[in-house]
C-alpha cells in the first residue's frame, strides 16, 4: 500500500477510456478524446498512464491527481459508466448541433456527362444510361425560387453556398444553367464553387472571379506529373490534358479565382510528386496567394475499380513525409484542423458527432432527374436516393431519415473509441461498402492519422519559443489546452 501522505482518498480512480498517450520521447502528450484536453506529461505520471494501470494512481501526489481529474485524463467512473455517460453526452451534443446548424448548400450535378474517361471514376457506370439528361434553366428557377425552403428547412442565404458538380460541370451544354444559377447567387450574395477537371473552363472564363455572381473557387485534380497524369485522365480523343489544365489554372488565378489542387495519388504516381511540385512552382501556380495544394489517396468506396495500387491515408502521409516536400497530406490536414485545441480555454473542444454531409443533410446533391442524394459519391445510384424534387414538390424517401441516425452515439464501436469526437464515425459510404452495415465504422488507420496529426500540430507549436504553456502540479506535466 502506498504511504498515506501520497494517497488521495478512498475514492477509486480509473484512467479514462478516452485518454490517448502520444509518445514524444522523454515525455508524452495526453489527449482526451472526450473533452479535447491536451497536456504534456513526464515522470511518474507518464509511467502510470502509459502502462494503463489504474491501480497505481494512488502513488501520484494529490496535486497531480486533482489536475488529471479536472482535465478528464482520470475519472472516478468505472469504464462501463464512463462509456454510458459519453454516449449521453455525444447524443446531446449532436442534438445541439442539429438545432444550431446554420451552414447549408446545394451541389448541382447538372449532367452525368464528362469529356474524360478516368478509370477510377465512381460515376463511370452511370453514363451509358444517364447521359441524355441535362438540367435546364427552368428547373433551376423552380429549385431555388420554389423548392429550396423544403429541401433545406430554415435555409439562411448568409450561410448558404452553391457548388457546380458533374460529370464535368463546365461543358457547353451546362452553360445556360450555370448562368441562371449565378444570377441567383448574385441576387442573394451567395458564394459559388465548383469541382472540375478544368479542361473546359477557358470556354467561359467570364464566369469566374471573386464576389457574388461568379464562380469564386474551384477544386481541380491532378494525377501526378505530366506523363502519369496524361495516362490517367484521358479524354475520348486520347490527347493529353495536363498542359491544358495547367494553362487554365493560370488563367483562373489571373481572375482571382481560388484554386484548390487535389493530387489524386496511388503508389505508382506518388514518386512523381516532387517533379510536379517543381513544375507548378516554375509556372507560378504554387506560391500564388489564391492557390493551395493537398494530397489525397485514390479510393474504391463505392465504384468497381482496380484498387491494387491504392494507399490508405496513413501510408500516403508517411510517404509524403519521406519525400521531404512541402505538401499538405491527411496527417498535416488533421494537424491544421485540430490546432485550435491548443489555445481553447473554454467551451466544447471536440464536436465531430458525425462524419460528413450525409448525416446532417443540410447540403444535398441534386441531379438532372431531380433526384436528391446526401453524398456526392452516391449520386447516380438509385438505391441511394434520399428524395426527389419535381414540379409537384419535394418528396423525401426513408433513407433520408436513416442517414440522420448515423452519428457516434448510435454506433457502439464509436462510443468506446478514444478518438470518436475527433473522427465522427468515418465515411458512411465506405463503411457500408466494406462492412455491409451503415452504422458499423470502417476505421482502417484513421485513429493513427488523428493522433499523428495532433502530435504534428503540437511539435510545430513547440517550435515557437513565444508559446510557454503553464506547468502542472509537480512540473511533471504541462498544460497546453485551457
């Protein structure tokens, strides 16, 4: 039995099931996945917490026990009760977010047509039987002037946006609809964006630029350097597209359009990235104040594609680190996302009760048939429609309500996960495809990515000598959140 002078009291304490111990070498970063608290710890406290041995907690001094309790790293709740309390908390948090949610949007899938034939495209199976349908200006009038309040109850134009999607949105057949939509966005000062392959934007450059009534931002994909990209993103003609896309990106930047370059990477294409980065810098694209770039792995969530050379997000991040280049990747993006925790002094730290637009459904995809989808990857698959809009009104299908139940308090595996509120339960599309159950998460290596991201953010923060977090108790721990 420990000496009485270091024994806190007769109340039994437990190491929280939501504690993550992130190794920093001689010390560790404590990350509480329930409340978001972050503390650096060393010495006896580190040894006990790292071992996960709650029976050794009485060996800590009263001051450290008090701080660890206050920060949530240890608790008086047995594991089963702690899990139940976390479930209640996450459910209440989700209800609060549903009630207070403001941001909303519409993704206009004006046509399933595309001028490219990328082998990994998750819409390639739709085109043979959906290519004849093209959205009309009359449909846009009805959609925004009549049906929008029914599609998104309580819609507020101050926190609403429109995204042009496809297929390829900037085909000539879609121009009239784009103009009609931009007239609506100008009238209500609504931002507009697009996801495009950027091979056709030069045919309607006057539609791009800052401010309402124009397309303000565009996400554009590249598949590696020129040689690899041209072998992957192929038009029907078979001609290369890389040079055309780069030229068009430069023209969009001249018009002060924000460009997000997404590198779709697999194991064969990743080694070409340094050469690509060099070329983009030489063209004054990278380094431009309106341009950003990030790496993302190709995936096979829903489409029947060859995934032999695909990477998971952790492998991609590790490989990018190994290349020694300045490129955002899944771990660094997580670091950017979570960095607010280090300066948060009050309020709720972690809020990801669900993963994406599929659950909240305050952003919906609308296709040329009037079909509604809660996820852009599911667009075109009839079994995944959440509703339909037509002249007679808006109808929602049972899946609309089912998707609303996909949040972590309804997912048993998530309730017991120490990073659940930093994750949100992962992609529902991927989970259903990989597990057969919408409510069973397919986590893969996401926990590792989240914890690596937090570590990366903390190490960057510590490089700033002006940031001196206050010490904890005996000096064995350092608080960096609150």
